[in-house]
């Protein structure tokens, strides 16, 4: 549908008709008359099938920082020395943060 942007706008008196705030408020209620529920509350009660990982045990071998690695003082990630860009206040900075 084409819109004529040069056409005059409706007055405030015309806006109080069925397009008014009352009509919008009535539109937010369903047939039972209750107001729409918060989506966050609905999502809290929703469970995905197979998402229960309570009985799973995760095991990861953690290696200490190697001689050729450094910890960036900006992003706090451990990088290989090839990612070293500069030192700022005596602290190493990686190329991504530089």
C-alpha cells in the first residue's frame, strides 16, 4: 500500500477514536481479560528436552602456562609469545588488544 507523505496529518481529536490509548490497552489483554505475561517468567518455567546435565561430570586437564606464553593484562587471556604487541605500564598487551 502506497503512503502519501505529503498528506496532512490527523488532528488530536481524530486520534482519540478507536486508535486511542484505550484501544491499545484493550488490545494487550487476551480473551480472559488478563494482561500479557512477562516473557522472562515464561522462559524460566520452560525446560528443553535433554537439557538436564546435572548427572554429567566434566573433566578437563588444565595445563600451567608455558614458557612461551603470556597473559594479556587487558583481556586476561593466555597467548603465545607471537601474539605479544607491547608493554603498557610494565604489563604485556596482546595484538588483539593493542
